C-alpha cells in the first residue's frame, strides 16, 4: 500500500469517526461524497446535495483533517450546495 493510499485511508477514517461529533444537524453525514487525488499532492473531498452548511461545521471538518485544507461552497440547486475540501497530502 502506497504512502498516498495510507494517507487517504487515514483521512477517510478521521472523517467517518469525527463527523458525528461536529455535524449534529446531519448536513454532511449521509450525503454523497467523492474523493479525488489532484496532482498526487492534494485530496479533494466533495459533498453533494448538502442543504446548507454553517461556518462552525466547516471549521469542525478542517480540524478533523490532518493537514492544512481549503474549503469552498458553491450552489448546486436552489435548495442544495456542494461543499469541497482540498487537503494537502504530505
């Protein structure tokens, strides 16, 4: 198993274990999520069909991630947004 794969597995475990604590309104839990490696140096985590997200929840997810990360929120439909986190793979 490569270092990159191990890092991604660790991030997925951190999110699976920690989301329940920082997402009390279940805005991210149970939503479709997609993981994509970008240039072998970063991991993009995309949550779709999110009804909305508070800054506290974004900060909570960022605390769960092992490295610095960036978050963007963009409209998906009139009722839903797409939330993307990009985290460095060090």
